[in-house]
């Protein structure tokens, strides 16, 4: 009861703080009181500003302890809340992680091939809804059996060992045979931390809020495979996104009844908006949306968000025509600084490559959909890499930090036109575009190739599970 009252008091204080922010005049407020709610992950302890909740009930001795909350943003991922509890009476401590962002549109399955001891140091975000498995041992941790945690690959294995050892004294007394088998299996888990032989770690999260670090950023990680997939009805029911007693036919009828009869609206001449939250400070902001026709290409939807509280600005581009029949690969040979002014439409499924720098921006660590110029795309890539504290912060080695700084300097030279390179855009969905300045004539410096997608690319786009006929029937 004391724990509930403490949480209610904390919620009232936060609500009052948000109300004070809303009462301020419009415009960007740079005072300390209006700092972003979720700060970038940093090694500066004083900059993180953890919140304390005193007089929290200890579930071990039933005395009062202290709970600390840290709201932070993980590079190349999203916002999370780190929670820790410590009791000074019985020395009991506990910590867990909760995703602070919404449930993503798709689930995510991350497969890591652990080959060296360095792979054990990779940071891992495992949400409570995620399952974890090691196929070589036929071992699986089901979802919703462990609290969310921010740890490493080695920490994940140690946590599994601790969970199995927890009831071993009781098993040895009541069922010695089972306890002996579990001891043997614990030994196999401990051997994994020595990496005598490679093994596979699979993290499957239907909410899309789990993550495995890429220590090779900005280069592609060949040991990690990230697959995003559409959730099935059972997973939506478990996450509370769909009512258990609602049938597929009822959901389809509800969607059909929501559409109005008559001719479709013409959205080409209208700017629409919908309410959302600022990704930087979480304040309520409107997002503007406009349908645009790109010459010699197709229709796209441009969405732009500007926050008057913290000054954050973002834009994103979505295709209005779905997935194309074939993928598209475009290679631009930059021969003059004027090529930096070419328009670029990079969809969220597009991979960017710069062969001269041995650089590839893959789908799992992309920058989302962008409608910009070649110069703007290079600058966006550079800014995102600068926010990666794993390569530039105090957790990085001197070699990694120097390597990243040298790479960022090369990107700056490209953006300033001092270094001419080849820019390759590879979009399996066929929804990316690079301006042909000689249109309608062919561009001698631009090579455009349409290709048939592979099975794996269709899998990444979710096309293999898509039903276009009799989709109301259970598969």
C-alpha cells in the first residue's frame, strides 16, 4: 500500500511538471525545467538525472527501500526506462528495464551468431515480452517469464543460469534425478561463456522493442540478422491489441463500416494532420501529412513534425503505392560538387552504400524514410553516427573512437564536395528515387537497375506471409 501511494505521489508530481510546461508561452524553451524527458545515453552520471521514489515497499523483508528511475535513449534504438530498487534493511536489490516507446507496427527477430568472446560483450535490450532461445542446446526462455533488462550477451546467459539454480536445493531433496540433469545443463550453459564452439542466440519480440548492439557501426554486422515480421492474431491478443472474443470477420466488418460511401477524397491538394508525441521530449505535437507527386516517379506521403517546446524537427517519407513488383538499385557516380544538389527519396527499406569508404547503412540501423538531397542524406547519416555513444562515448576504446572520428571527417568532405564517391541506393521495395538531372534523357552518371527480389528480401518485407486471397480465413 505504501508503494502504491508513493507511485501515486510521483505521478502527481510528474503531472504537475507537465502542466507547468504546457502553461508556458509558445516557442523553444531552453531552461533546465524543460529539458527532454528522455536524455541521450551518456557516461556523465550527473547529466542523467535519475528520479528517486523513497519509502518503496521491499518485497523481501517488507520494510521500505528506495526505487530509482532513469529515462534514457539508447543509440540506434529507442527510449527506455531503467528501474533499480535497493533495500538498506536486508540489502535486497533488483533492477529491470521497461520500453518507454509504444508497441511497434511489426515484431522483430534478432539472430546473433556468437563466434568470439568479444561477442559476449554486446549490449542487449531484452523486453519482458521477448523470448530468448539457444537452438544448439534446445534452450528457450518463454516470453513474460523475466523482467525486461539492459545487459550483455554474457549477462543473458548468467541470468538464465541463476534462474535454473534458484530452486536446485529443493529439487536435490525432492527429486535428485531431475536436479542432476539440470546441473548438467547448467554446466553446458556456463561453457557457452568460454565460446569453445560458436552458438546462436535468438531474440524474438512481437512488440519490436528488443535490440542487440552492432559494435561495427557504421558498417554492417555480418553476425546479426534482423527480421521484422507482421504479428499474428494470437500475438496481438497476448499484447492486448485485439479482443480475445473478436473474430476476424467482425474486425473486417468493423473496418468496412468505418469507410464512408461515395467518391474517395482528393488528398493531393490538402494538408492533413494528426496528433502524436515529440520523439525528443514526449510533448504532444501535431504531425502534418501531405501527398506529393514526384516527377518521373510516383506518389509519396511526406510527414513533418515540429515541436515548439524543445525545437525538435523531423520528417519522414512513406510510399503511397505499396511495394513495387521489382526491387531497384541506383548507383550515382559523383563527378562534380553540383551532384550534391540532386533530389533523393530514400524509403525506410532502402540500403545506402558508399563503396570507397566500405560503408553500408543497412535496414536495421537506417535513418527512416527521407526526402532530401544527396548533401542532406550524407549529413543525416553523419549526425546519426555522431549520436552513437557506443563508438564515441566513454564505453568505446581509443581505437574505435579514432576510427569513427576519421570516418566522420570523410563524410564531412563528401558533404562539402571535397571528396567525390559513388553513392548506391538499393531498395528491394522499389520505392526510392534519385533525381535524373537530364530527364527525360538518360543520365550518364546514374545507373538504374530493376531486379527480381530474392526469397530472403521478400521475407524481410513480410511478403511471404501475406495473403491476398481469402485473407479472412484462418491460415
